[in-house]
């Protein structure tokens, strides 16, 4: 048994890539732990991106509705101009 193998037996191997890991109770090496964190943050950012577009589309719909309807007055707005 070589020195590296003895150290590997005491430290354990990464659950994902199989490399020797130096620390961590999750069974991952530092590289795989970082990759997992980046994946989680990317999924969170993608979720926020979708919500942003839904809110933006709702605001545009409200603004267009108010412009077309004249904000409650028949004399103003595009709808009032068409039906005079």
C-alpha cells in the first residue's frame, strides 16, 4: 500500500467523481461541491427569470388595457375615440 492509498482510505472518495476528498460531511470533493452549488444557483436564477417575465407581461397588459379603455372614461383613450 502506498502513502496516497493509505490517505485515500482514511479520507474517503468523492461520491460523484471518485477523487480523493479532503473534507466535507456530504461525501463530495471541493470541486463537486462547487459544481453542485453553481447548479443550484443557476436553477434559482432561471426560476427568477421566468417570474420576472410573467410580472413584466402582466404590467404591459395592464398598461395596454388602461390605454385602450381610457382609464375608465369613455371620452378618452383609443376605445372612446373609435366609438364616438
